[in-house]
C-alpha cells in the first residue's frame, strides 16, 4: 500500500482548531495520520456555514494529493442579535472582538447563542465530498472569562455547563461537548467504517 494513502490533511491556518482536532485524533485508534496544511482557501459569503465549508473545499480541488478536509465554524447570538455574527464570525472577531459583541448586547438580560461546525471532507478512496456537522447551544456571558480556547470561547456559556465559559474548560472538556466535537464524532464514525 502507498503510505500516502493513510495521510489525511487538515487544511487550516488556525492552529487552535488544528490542536483541538489533533487531540481527538490522538485518542482514537484510527488508521490515518493527521497533517496540517495551510493553503489559501476561498471564503465566499453564503447563508450557511455548511455552504461556506463546501465551497472552501471545492476551492482547493487539485492542490492536495490524497484525502483532505477543512472545517468552518460560526458563532450565532440568536437572542437578541438574530444569529449575528454567524457567517460573518471571522470578520466580526477581527473588527468588534468579544468586547464589541458584549457591548452590543449589554442591555439584554436574556441571551441565547450557539456555535456550528461543518467539517467538509474530500475522501479520495470514494472520490467524494462529504459533510459532518455539529452544534452546541448556550448563552452569552456578561463578562469575558477564561484563558483557554480561542475566538468567542471566553464569552460562551454552554447549557450543559452553564457556570463556565468555553475558555474556562480544558481542551478535553470543551471537546466532549463542543460543536467541533460533535462534528468530529460523526467524521470519526465515517473513517472507521471506511478504513482503507
Ligand atoms: P480556517 O483557516 O480554518 O478557515 P478561521 O480562523 O478562519 O480558520 P473559521 O472561519 O472557522 O476559522 O472561524 C470563524 C471565527 O469563529 C473565527 O474568528 C474563530 O476564531 C471563531 N471560532 C471558530 N471556532 C471557534 C470555537 O470553537 N470557539 C470559539 N471561537 C471559534
């Protein structure tokens, strides 16, 4: 067997996302080796994280040998911002940041929020694009708390652990309940059922 067949590339420029996924990978006895590759992908504006993920995957077609995946995530403040920043999460993180989000919703007592993750995989043995999704629901914290995680983690309180922000959890704790963790478990199930 060609050794290259057992490598799966995670195409990302975000080391935090890579570290979370690689923590999962190392725990499972998968017949694959994970490698990070940072290739410029095209991020279109679309209505859903899933559409963005599939487009991003298509945008690097022909540039990687073997199987590869990308992951796209978004943070949605459902109450009171009707889902904003959602598909604009990267841009809003760079411009407003967590402080800016908290300022926008300062007057509201009741908040609802969620993260969504879409892993889009090009699986070479089947010559197919596949998608695995996960989400996690919670609230927005009144203050920025915790030093772990990244992005919007310091302001997100998951419903299943409502006293801690994602940034106050260890990577393992976050992985057990996160959007990325849920998408990841579907992805792993597929890889186990389709071992080459
Ligand atoms: P890629 O190179 O993989 O595209 P990215 O940093 O552009 O990395 P996304 O588009 O998936 O990542 O993420 C959109 C924004 O949401 C970005 O600002 C992230 O910091 C943030 N984000 C993504 N996943 C998160 C998570 O698990 N917790 C907190 N914030 C997250």
